[in-house]
C-alpha cells in the first residue's frame, strides 16, 4: 500500500533522530510481559548461557595458545600431540554450543515475530484501522512494515543485544588476562625519570578502540536516514510492480506498457539514487573499518614485541597476548563492526514506532469516543472488537468525546435507514453534498442517482461510518448490513469461503445451501468448483463476480443492503432477475442502490437525486417515476422530492395532493 499525502516522506526521513531506544523498548516490552513470557525468558536464558559458554571456551583457547606455541618453540612433539587432543575437545564443545545457540536464537526470533505479527495485524485490521489510516496516518506501506520490518526488527534486536552481552562478558574476561600478561611499560622521560604504566596493553586497546568507535559513528551516522529512506523507496517500487500484476488485463487492454515503464523508472530512480548515496557513505566507512581491522592484527604484536625480544616472554606468551588483545579490542570495537547493522536497526525501529504510534492513536481515539457512544444501541451479536459507526467517525476525526459539533451522529433503532440533515465534505473541508434527508423502511428500496462525481458512493461510505468528513444524523437498524460495490472483493480461498466472506470458515453453511444460492444467482456452472482454491478475481469475469456478490447476499441475509452499481456489468435481463429476486426475498431487506440505468427505477420505491444536494444547488426538485406502479393506490404517477418526501399528483393538475 502506498502512502497518502505528500508529507509522509519528509516526516519519516526525520524520524530516525527521535528517541530510538525509547521506541525500541515500547516495541520490545509487550512480548516479554505477555502470556508467552515464560517460554521467551526460558529460551533467552538458555541462549545467554550458551553465549557465556562460548566466552569460557574462548578463554580456554587463549590458555591453549600459550601451551601450544610453547610446544612448537621447544620442538616438544609429545606436548604438541597432547595439545592437539585438547584442541579437538575444545573445538567439539565450541561447535555444539554454536549450533544450539543459533538454533535456539532462531526459535526465539520466529516465536517473537509470530507474536508481534499477530499483534500488529490484529490492531491494523480491528476497528477498520486499515481503512481510516488512509486519511490521518503518515504510515507508508504498512504491508512492508508487518511482513519485513517485524522480521528484521526481531533479528537485529537479538543479534545486537546478544552480541553486546557477549562483548561485555568477553571484555571483562580478557581484560583481566591481558592485564596480567602485558606487564608494566617503562617509558623513559629523561631528567624526569621513567614512567611505569601497569597493564599498558589494556590502555592501548582502550585508546585504539575508543578512537575507532568515535570515527566510525561520525562517518556512518548518515546511514541511519539513508537506510530508512531506502526501505520506503524499495516498498514503493515493489508496490508499483504489484499493481501491474493485479491489473494486468486492464494494462494490456490499454497497451499501457510504456506508461507503466515510465512509472517503474521514476520509482526505481529513487531506489537507485538513494542506494548510490548509501554506497558512497559505506565506501567511506569501509575505508576506515577495513584499515582499522588490518592494523588491529599487527598492533598487539608490535606492542608486545619489546618484551618478546627482551626474552621476558616466550612465543606462546606472545601468541596468548595477541589473542587476548584481539579479544579485548574486538569487544571494545562492537559498535565499529556492527555499525551497519545498528544503522539498519535504527531505521527499522523508527519505521515500526511510527506505525505503532498510528495504531495506538486509532485505539485511543476509539476509547475517547466511548462516552459519546454510550447512547448507541449496539446490535446484538456484534463482535467485541467492532465499534459502532459512530465510534469510527469519532476516531477518524480525532474529536474529543465531549465535542459533538460537526459530527455524523449514528443511532440504532427500527429496521431500515433514516438520514436527516446530512452534509458531506471532502477531506480538505470542501463541501460535497448538503441537506440529505431520506428514509428507507424494511422492505422498501431507494435509488440514489446523479452524474458521476456528485458523491453517490461517498454518501454510502458516510452512512457506513467509513467517511468521517461531515455532519448530520444517520439512523440504522440493529441488524447487520451488507455493501455490494461495483467490483466485489473476492478473498483468497475456496469458492465456498469466497461466497461466505466476511464470515469465517467456522460459520459456513452446508454445501447444499451454497449450491442453492449459486443456482439462484445464475452461477450453475460453478457448482462443481465450490471446494476449489483459485484466484477467483482473475478467473471470473466482472459480471460473474457481481453474481457471486448476490449469492453472498443470499447467504448472509442482511436487513439493510447497499448496492453501489452492483449490476453494472450485467445485461438488463440478468440485472432485472437479480433485483426481482432481492425484492421478493422473504426477509424483506431495506435496499439503497446507486446506479445510472433507467431500468433500475422499476425496482425502487423512491429516488434521491443528488444533483439538487450539491453546494451550488437550490430549491427542491420532484422526480416523476413512470415505469412502475405506485406503492399504494393513487390516480396518477408517483412523484418524489429530492429530500425523500413522497408526493402524488395528477398529470396536468397544478395542485399537488400530498399523501
């Protein structure tokens, strides 16, 4: 999903500067205090124990170095052979520890990722957050943050934290060894005497690593922002490729390959340019880190050489000093060797923190709206995580709970739909529709008409609680409602699961019922495929998809149905059959349709013409319905005002008689 709004990029490019550690803690803490905390802590303690075992084996290897190289210098074959046996034992134990350390770390990582994925996906899907984030959120590509960033976050946190722990323990272990091995350094100061520095190799390692760390941070700091931007550019490029795959037929009909290539090139240009900046910065960093690592190989030998040539230590002692110095220097150089990972982790952490902030805002807004929602009669059987439409509008507008001004207020009562004094705006506040007033009782049907762009579909979104920009009153029945858009959504799964959507597989009807609704919707040819898993949005034509949506409607049997050009791809005969079936259904739903065809008029009781509700319109227009009988007995055709009031009149009689 791409981001909506031009400000998201600039906002996110500055995010890495803000409280990364605090953000990381807010992402990390919930799992370690969750219902999985005992297994998580158990795995972590096992991993820490294995890492400490690795440090201990490294200390033993350091002692082995002394004995092994002394045996070489002394040409002592028996001692040499004995030390080879010691090495075999130590190496075997080290390999076992390394294998299980990696295995348990990956086990903890995937468990942690599973928990975080469930948490983020649940928050993203609950309360229609995924939809409302389009209007107020600055989060770009939430799909990437859930699928990739969570995986990398858990990986980097475990890798860096365990690496830091190992470095600290290694440092503590080998500083003591190096202090004892290095001895004092005597620096002649002429007439001032001689300066004796105890454990001089420890101080040399500290100074060497300290300077290296400072320079690494200074050179590599820009990588944090660059990596942050790179993830966003990569996600945008991948999203453009995915859109072509999902709309392959439309692109092919338009012969839009050149246009799509231009879009790909434009987005990949950002990927390329930003990656080029990363390359240049990493080249500078690698110049330093590679040189630092190479100097670190020879530095301890040079530092310890005076004592070796003075015959104060043997070859084994020299190699033990080199190994101990290398361990201390490597531990102190943790930031240097891990800086690229740290920079990537910072970028991922800030991306996830921004995503979590938007999700938390949504939840907090809903909680603050509960005071306003206390008067709402919630439908029985509503899922506990699903707020009322009124709550959704409050949350989307981020309005305090005690402020009822300029809101779309939802109430629940009798079956059907009532709309009163409803004004609808665009997100920037521009008026779209004004003064909508209508009602649809159980068993009745309303047709919403108007030229393209007048706001017909937006009116349905506002009634559903999806469009938060407006004010007025909407009354809904306590039973469920169902929206059928022009292009139905067909999820992944078997045909039976697609028909039952949004029901879960646990609440599916029997195959007999499914076959019946397929036949009634004119999809007899699909009866043999109800258990087949396929990409039904690609396999079925748009007309067949619209028939499938009507089959879904027959299964769910909602009390209120919204049809947004739901039969536009069907011929008039098929359209008439489906509407007639719906109007004659035994549960008598209230129906609100959006459409352009005049053939739809005969299946509706009233017309709402939105052309007279635009901000520039004035007056009240009556619409004469000549194509179907009046709902009750009268002497002339039925006329309706645009605000929903019914009026009867004789043709040619200037004096109307209201019913």
